[in-house]
C-alpha cells in the first residue's frame, strides 16, 4: 500500500459514459467509492461508486 492507496486488478466487462461493469475478487460493498484506471500507470482515474454486486460482478457509476 502506497499513500493509503490499495491497488486491485479487475476485468472491465462493459463501459459507458455513466459507468462500468467489472469482474473482481474484492470485497466492495454497495456504496463503496473508488478510483478506476485502465492501466497500472494510467494518469486518468475515474471516481466511481458501487451500485450493485452479483457474485464477482460489480456495477459502478462514474461520479463527477
């Protein structure tokens, strides 16, 4: 952990202008906020909130 940042790998199953559907092995309850980047060194990270969970699938909306 660096600067209180935890990094987790996930697979992006779908993405739109409003959010993304992810496949991940992390415990992220509904309401959890996080930043999503498309690569380990990506400069752009989108702030997200978990809207729903179904097993390993996570539905997240992008926040402003």
